[in-house]
């Protein structure tokens, strides 16, 4: 941001505006090619039908503006952002987009006017505005990556959903529902990666443990339950029941809602089928529910019900990729199902119906799954070379999350066997694809514990308490910041180089980062591993050197600390204090209630409440760690 602009606004607001960014500055939206933008330009258009879809309309319109700007159609972009602001004058992403757009064109007066409007809003902490900003970013990233095994949008929609608890606005329930969808997609991918690892001889727990799966399943169910109970949208309630049923059917033999909803008898007793029935009752003729439930019925072999619902979804919602795809897949399943009795339908026609539907999907988008299934139809007809041609097309496309791409290589190999060809090359490509898919798994579970921290730590001032974490520490750029990026005060000329060595676990990084900031604002020089340790040295040596160079040592106690940090580190600190004959060298700080390690059990400790210090204890702490 131009320094001359900062004269108009406070430093804190400058930080927030930079952290929020806008469509044109978000790293995830850079380097999108023109053909992708042109395709998405059509798909993103959607009319505002009612208040329940207000958030969707605003998200789409902002995204339309970004696409127009990326295609050098600045006037159209400007109109899109102005339309958003006519509906929601305090939409901070639209304001930020307009500020960028005018600054880029060197229209300084107009740019500054939008900057001032942003500053006026952000000077007052607003859960709604921050949630809306996160939701906008999540939606935009997901829109361009909806067919990829990517979860780069997850941290943003998690933040929007967390903040929605504090919002009283129509959009809050939509942000919550979108978070539920993200958790549902996470569930699908976690199950897929785990099954893939088991199938190919890897240790499944190296990827996802049962505990991780159960946590994600429970969180997804609880999120959809909140939409049902807290929202006032029949459509979103209907869809939430639908996804509860789908989550159960993802592992039908190992899951029940009883394990999630102990105190809610109505939800606890529901089966997947009861969830689908409830969804169809709440919102009749709603095409999104019809196509989702229809797809699930097709998986269960309930073809007549599935076909009726998928047909209705095309009638009520118009042509759409999802209904055509799942009706096409259903016809293939019917063809392969020896138990299915064909009454008035010739079995030979099923492949033609499937082929017609899957060809229809190509008018909406081109993904691996559709080309693979079109190839499989040719394979079932005995047209092996035509099948291979489709498989080649499928494997040239980026992987997507609607299909197992390794199945394409298995089908391809069978075609080669029928043609008398060698399958070695295909099997080798399949193995490489498998390794690539397994290596994608960390992106599914990225998290910096935003929800848990935000709900636990108080960012609001409490009477007689010193606040460590502020709202600013929860902006996304602050979350990404590492401790070594904090500039320490000038080196001390006193006896010890550091006033305080801090021992902590990575899980508590956000709080520790803020704690260090608050201390160093008070001229306390801290020693922290990632910033002050010597690179390449053994960890234990670094700890010993740092303890000797520090006046005092603070140990940040939580259950995660007890689990992750070796007792040797505490022992080293205690031994250093004994060597100096300084019984107050080690200062235990109990950040969260936990078991106190035996070596520290008899020491006077500082107890935090929701991450804040009682004022007298904070003052005492500063005195205790200040070198005379």
C-alpha cells in the first residue's frame, strides 16, 4: 500500500486491510489462464432469487467482477462491484476490490474514498464483516478448484463458520452450511486416501487415523445439525439432512448419528434413509436435494427411485452436470447389475442412455470421471480401441474428486489385454498416479486450529485482566506468520542476552506469538527456538545455550505440551536454575488446565484464564523477568 495512503487511516487498520486483501491480490487466484476464466465466466452467473440466497448472490457477483478484471474488462468489473455495494454497502471485499481497481488506474481521489470507507468499517471490530471476507475468499478459491483434490479454501471457510456464531445476519447460516460441505468433502477424501493406502500396501494410519476420521465426521454432522437448528432456510435444512445421510452412507457399517448426538434423541436415532426422506419432505421439488438423494439411491441399487429423482431434478433445476452424470452412472450400474429385473426396458439400451447423459456433461465441463466412464461404455460394448482413446483423454486432465482415477488405468489395462497388448507401461503409470494421490493427502487436513483457539481464547477485554491475543492475531496473515518474523528489541547490554527463554509446543504457537509481541512491546527480550536457535545445531545443545543466555525461563503448560515436549527440556531448565542457586529461574505458566509435570508441581505458577493474565500477575511477571 502506498505510504501516502496510510496518512488517512490508522496503523491497525492498515494491517487489517493488507491481511484481508481482495480478489486481485489473493495468491490463490493468480496465474489462472484465460480459457479457464472464460469457462468460469458463464458458470458463475446466477440470479438472486430470495433472501436465503443473498450471500450466494454477493459472492458470485464479486467473483464475476474479478473474472471481468482478469480478462481486462475493467468497466464490467467496476459495475459488478458497484452492484454488490448497492445491495450491501459495507461489503468489505467489494470495497477493497474497488479501491484496488481505482488505485491501479491512478485515480487517487476515488481510491482514497474507498480506502476511507474500509477504514471506517474496520475501525470497529465486526464479526460479520470479517466472516464475509473469509467466505468470499473461500468461495472464490473453491470455484476454480471444485474438481481438484485441493482444500486450499478450507482455512477460510472454517473462519467464516466460526465467526458466524457471533453474527446475526442472513448470510451466517450459508457460511455455516458451506463449512459443512467442506467437511463432507474432507470426509470423502480421507476415506479414499485411507482405502488407497490399504489397497496398495501402505500403512493407512500414516495418512489418516480412525480418530481423525471420527473427529471430522462428528464435526461435519454437528455443523449440519447447527444449520438445521439455527437457520431459517428450508432449502439449507433440507440439504443438511441430505448430507447427514450421505455422511452415514460413506461408511454404512461403521457409522451412526448416535455416536455424535448423545443428547439429541431426534437426530441420534435417524438412519441415512430417514435423513433422505426428511430432506425430501422439508423442501418438495428442490432440485439440489432431488439430485443428491437420487445419486445416493443409485449407489444403493434403488434404481427406480433414483431415476425418478434425477429426472425431476433436471425438470425443476434445468440442465446441470450433476444430474446428467449420476443418471449416466446409474444406467451403467443397472447394466452391470445381474440382480436387476428389466421390466419395460431393454438392457441393451441402457448403455446408449448412459452414453447420451455422459455426453451431455461435456457441455458443462470436462473432467476425468466423465471421459473415463464414456470409455468404459465403449469397453462394455467391445469397442476397445475407442475406449482407450477416451482413457487417454481422461488421464490428460487434472485429477478430480468425483472418481477414482486409478480405475481408469485398470480399465485401460483390461482393454489392452483384450487387444493382445502389453500392460506394463499402464501399470507403471498407475503406480505413479497412486503415489501422487497419496502425496496429496496433507492438503486435506491443513489446519491452524482457528476454531478451537477462537472459541477458547478471549480476544475481548475482560475487567482486571491483561489481554494477550487480540482479533488482529486471527487474521489469516497473522495466522501464517511465524515467530521468527517478530523483530526483537535491540540486544541487551545487561548480564544476560535474553530476559526470558520460552519453552512451548507448536500447537500453542498463535498464543505464544502474541505473548512474545506483548512482552517485547514492554522491552522484554525473548528467546524463542525458531527465531533464536542456531541452525544446524542439535536441539538439546540449542536449549542448553539459550537457557544459559537467559535471565529466566517460562514454560507454557498445556496437555499438548505434556504430550509433545520431552521431560529433558524441563529438567535442563530446572538444573540451570539450581546451578545459579536461583529457585525462581523457572516460571510455569498454565495456559490451559492440564496435568502439572512433577518437576514443576511445587512451584508457584501463573494461571491464565481464556488466555489472559490477571493484571496483578501480569505486572508481577514483568517485574520477575526484568534484569536489574
